[in-house]
């Protein structure tokens, strides 16, 4: 590992104020406070480009465009996480519903929810807030 952590704080040491400084108000309210963006307003729900969706807070790779599908819900929807090791699932009983919350394992950011009504083989629908994601477009250059 050649992670340069000297100039950056460890994710677990980030305080509420640190996140406020790092994130926009919307990103902060969603990822740190468990908020939800209004449907059809996010910047990625219509994104069809190839690439990787990362945690807006810590940069962990969360979802691939390969698993993104059009759910009609107004939020970016994925059939599978890019790496199950990068997310954690929690039971969420808020708003009088039992849902499964999806969080970033590395920094504990709230990402969205996962439902069991996905149209693909996985049967899962990861319904994720655009504001919790940072998109890295796949380069067309040949990778070595
Ligand atoms: Zn994260």
C-alpha cells in the first residue's frame, strides 16, 4: 500500500465539522444525516456513461455503470454493488417502514436503500442518492 494518509485525516477521525467543510450542504445532509434527495433531481439518475461510482465522502468504489439500470424511481439504481466489501447493510425502521439501508463501509456514509424488487438476476435494487456518489468516467485509452 502506498496510500498517502499523511495529509489526510483518517475517515474515522473526521468530525461533523470536517464533513461540513468537505461536502456541499446537500451531500452532507444525505450522507451524514441520512437524508434523501428529491427524485429526478440528482445528477446521476440519467447518467448512462461507462465508469465507476464512488463514495463522495471517501472515494471508495461502490457501484459500476455495468450494473446500473433504469428503474423509473428517479434515483440511480443498481442491481449489485461493485464490491460487497465496500458497503454495509443496516435495518432501517424509520418512516414506519422496514427497509435496508445501504452505507459506505469505510466512512459510514448513508448512500440509499436496497429493495428486493430488482428486475435483473440479482433481484436487488440498490436505490442510491446521486449526491452520495462521485462518478469516474471510464477512460477510452488502453490500460496496461
Ligand atoms: Zn465512504
